[in-house]
C-alpha cells in the first residue's frame, strides 16, 4: 500500500450562490488516523470532503495532502480515493472484476493487478467471493466490495462519504468495528463523513463537529463527548440535559431556585447560562434525600431499554431532565408521577453560553 499522508485544510471556504457552505475551516488530519467530520445535514461536511477529493474547488484557502498543495489539482491526479453511500457497483461484473476496474487506467501489470485484487479481497474479508455478482451479496458485503475497489488503487488517503448510511442499524454497528479494523490493517488516512454520532464515536481517533459551515469543536471522541465546548455540540453529540440557569460566578449556577456547583466550562459566567450534564451521570434518589446539587423533581416517564432504563423527570419549573440507570436485574423502586430528587454531581456539570444555538 502507498504511504499514508496527512490532510491540511487552511482557511477553506465555499459558497453556492448566496449560501456559504463552508466558512473559513482550518484543520489537520494526521497521517494514518481515522478522522471523522460530524454534523447535521447542510453543515458543510460533505462539501469539505468533495473539495479534498477535487470535485469542488474552494473559493478561498488551501488544501494540502502531505506537503503538496493540491488546491488546483484535478481529482484524478490526487493521491486519494472515495467511497460513497451509493456503492455504484457494476451489476454485470463479478466482485473481482468490480474491484479490478480502476486498475485498467493505471500502468499496473496484469499479474500484479490480480495479486492486488486478491490481497484486498482478503483484507475486507471477501476471499473466495471473487466470482460472485453484486446481486448475490448482502448490503454489508457490497459495501466491502466498494471499499476494496478504492483500496486496490493504493491511495494515500481514503475519503468515505456516509458509506454505511444505506444499511440497517444492526449491520451498521457490526461494520463500524470492522471498518476501523481494516483502517488499522492498511494504515492509511481515513477521512469519514457522517451525521451519525455513534459511528463517529465508535470509529474515530479524532473528530470535528461542524455546524453552519464552521468547525465547532475538534478532539478525541472522549474529549468532545465529555467536554462539549458549546450547547450545540452538547446537544448534537449524544443525549445531553441542557438546563437554563443563572450564573453567579465561581462555578455556581441557580436552577429552579437551587444553587448548584459546576466544575467545568465557563465557571465565571454571570447571568443567563445553560448547564449541561450527560444522562448517565444523573442519579435519581428518594424525595427525602439530602445534600448539595439536588433538584426536586417528578418522574414523568420510565423507559426500559434493556441494559439501561431511561428515567425522565420534570423539575419544579417544568424543565425535563433525563437519567440513564444501569439495570441490575431488579425493578426500579419508582413509578410515574412519584416525587424524587435528581442528583447532579458537580464534576459532571458544565456551564455553557446561553446564546449558542442548540441542535434541536
């Protein structure tokens, strides 16, 4: 395989008539890492990928692959290949012929080409499937044929535009792990575009959250999930409780007349703020439980999810707080309509700017 290379976006922007699709985005994807661009529809992630591939030209900024400036380089001369959600396999060709198709336009000798095809089919766990036609394969197998067709050309960078989007949920989850394993095996840079938070968290070494054409936060999955920089990131990446409150400075925020301590975020904020906490960090306790950082509430819903139970409570002001409680094998000692206390640990609370737009 070709040596992996880094990708650098240096202030790239792209407009489509009056719409700013990508707005002054700068980031570096490290050589050999699995990097995801994550965000809702229309956030600019696919346009960014298409500019890296060369299918769109930026209106401003530079794109580097390795040390080479490829901003004006046509797609076929860039050391990248792309896998799309629509696999576009040729139905009349065998798996082997589909994978080998791109080699027709290279100087690779036939014997070497056959060896490459066999190698990548083994890599994507399709050894022995070479004579089959696409209609004889499952959706997951077709996805792997498309991946093999891209890898056989030995790109330095592989771009993946929501390649699992057409598959059912169970198959997607299985292929997330498999795709990450393949990326480790080949060792090249993967840039993955998705709107699916689970995909990004499961597979990525690092990820960037985009919204409104701009980069909102970049970091490891754990950093972005545990330490959201904005209300949008907190709301979009997984489930998060976002409660309106009044900042008092020194990490104190008043919610429903109760002064809560937070240990993360904008601790000196005063006035209108949002307080965020992940549902798995919320504890539900009996109504007579005493202590700091506890909000009186009433249970409105109990939803059994198998490994966890989702508990939805409403505070005095009517705000909704969700908790995810691990199932121990015994029924929860609470019922709908019961008064309880929501315990919000200080080290799980983060203070955010109230003016930031949320995802929903």
